[in-house]
């Protein structure tokens, strides 16, 4: 995901997880429980799920 799209990637997970396993969703839920507005998006180019948060220009 590009910074131009306004999101920062926290973690990447391969799309080929075992059936019934949702590691990206579990990771995002844990971040949301800590107060971060994490969401999961699919990066088709790399065939991976990305956990992202809005990028407010912080470095």
C-alpha cells in the first residue's frame, strides 16, 4: 500500500493461510483492542493481506 493512499502498513500476512485461519484479522483485532484503528486490506499484486492504519504523516 502506498503512502499516497493515506495508510501505513503494520503487518503483512500471506493469503494462503489454512482454511479457518484468519491471522490478519486476528492481528487487526488485537491492534483495535489497543486503540489503533487497524483494518485489513488485500494486496492483489503481492497476494497478501495487509493490516493498515491511517497515516497522518507521522514518522
